[in-house]
C-alpha cells in the first residue's frame, strides 16, 4: 500500500511538473477549454443572455471573454514559451505560470455568468497579467539588447488599454466606448497574430518542404514580412485618434489586402494543402477578408460590420491560434510535424463554425436549427474538444517534458 501511494504521488508530481513545465503546456488547454465552454453556455444554455447581467450588455461580455479570456490564455501560453526561445533565455515554469493562471482564472469567474459586482476585480486581474507580459517582453528586450520584440510590446500595450477601456465602458454603461474598445482589442490581437505568423510561417514551411532541415527553400520577401501587422498598427492609431469612418475603412482594406498577400506568398505548391500550412493561410485569409468587409462597410457599402468582426476574430484569430497551438504542441513535445487526424477534423469544424456564424449576417432569411448561432457555437465547441482530445495527453505527459523546444 505504501509503495502504491508513493508511486501515485510521484505520478501526480510528474504530471504537475509537465503541466507547468512551459507556458503553452498549461495555457493552451485552458484557452481551448474556456473557448469551447463559454460560447456554448452563452448561445445554447442561456440563450444569449447572462443570469447576473442587469445593466451591462451580454454582447460586450461575450467579446470580453472571447478576446481577452480565451485568446488571452493562448497569448500567455504562446509568449511565455516563444519569447524565451527567440531570445535564448530560460523559459518560465512552475509557480510563475500558476500565478498567471490564477490571475487569468479570477477574471474568468466574473465572465462566466456576467457577474457585474466582480467587474472591477476581474479588470484588475486581467490588467495584472497583461502588464506582466509587457514587462516580461521589455525585460527580455533589455537583457538581449534587441529591438525584435518592440512590435509585440506595442500591440500588447494597445491590448491592455483596450481591455481596460472595455471594463470601464461596462461599468459606466457606455455602449459607444465599449464598441470602440472591442475594435481596438480585435485590431491589437490581429497585429499580434500578424507578428506571430511572420515568425512562425517561414520555419514551419521550410520544415514541411525539407524535414531534414538541411536547406531553407522558402524565403519570403523581407519587405513584406511585417506589412500586415504594420498596417494594422496604422489602423490602431487611426482608431485611437478618432479619425473618420472612411479613413479607417480604407486602412482596414489595406491591412486586409496585406493579409491576403501573405496567403498568396505562402503558396509553395502541393505542400500548401498540408494542414500545417493550409490552416495558417486560411487564418490569414479570414483575417484579410474580415478587414476588407469591415473597411467596405465603413466607406458606405451595405455590408455587416458584425460579420466582419467575427471573420477577423473567429476566423482569423481563432483558426490562427488553433493552428499555432497545433504546431507548437507537436514541436514542443518532440513529435513529428504532422497534425493528428482528430485535430485536423477540429480545425475543419472551426472553419465551418465561422461560416455558419457569419452566414445569417449576409443572408438574413437563412434559417438554422436552434436559432442563428446555436449550430455555430456547437461546431466551435466541438472543434476545440477534438483538439483537446488529441493534444492534452501530449502536453500533460511527463514523458514529453524533457524534449527540446522547437
């Protein structure tokens, strides 16, 4: 009995070490779990209403929890794993990650049911982990005397301002400020996505083209590598400055075209159809299309800006983050770069969820089972559950803890 209890204790300690051995191991599953359950509760169980939201708008809670909550967890996991790797510094593990998860989790308790009495507490918790990421990136930049992280620092700062502004709007009941904050947060995340994809796509494409890593056949134009996040940065400046709708609209179209240009430049023949590359391109495609649709709506065309936001957030950010989670989850656990079939199905279902979510915005007469968004929410949730089924055993296994990072 003593031996059995000791073995159980060792096994639990090994699993805990694996869970907190690196940022992505802890936060990628948290992001997927939160992103799967929260929209499902909101759309299917509570019928687009929140039990404790009396004066605040459920739509703002929804945006807050998806962008700052679900995508925020993925951001914590990605940056706490990628920044040390890019700067050749020790990665965070153990207690600091648990503290970050605690801060993130406190904020999510309020969003679960729209608890208005916890808005201030959750706002402070979100600001704490956002400020930590900014300070962490600044510290690594100073330590390595590099300017390569400045873009991430600027977009993280914009995201922190947008998150605080959205909480302030919810406290004051100011719908206009809340909508501005949602746009700022979405654009800031698109900038972060663009920067991340510019760093990820090249080595992943070369690894697909030459698994031996002897050659680097894929070399995109260096002047266009950060074009998309750069234009998104200009869009953020225009949004903060309060420029007119047409000005912001044309900037959105330009940024969208830059994301679509990335899709075209990423074509490398039949290997482009592999899930590892196709999902990255599809993410850029959704982001670009959403920016263009949103921009055209601001210049006067009768197009839905809500649809554009969901193309950017669900399609661009959601699919992009799930693709990055899938690729990094393999490389950081010592696996070959082949996304499992179950996870591929999840990626496909997420793309279907995006289409089902935006379809009623373009086709008002379209009738879907359970209402306009229930099927989309189910597909979205199931896609993330499939990802968890494929990757949770890898990320939380002690056997993969000591593998080399990608």
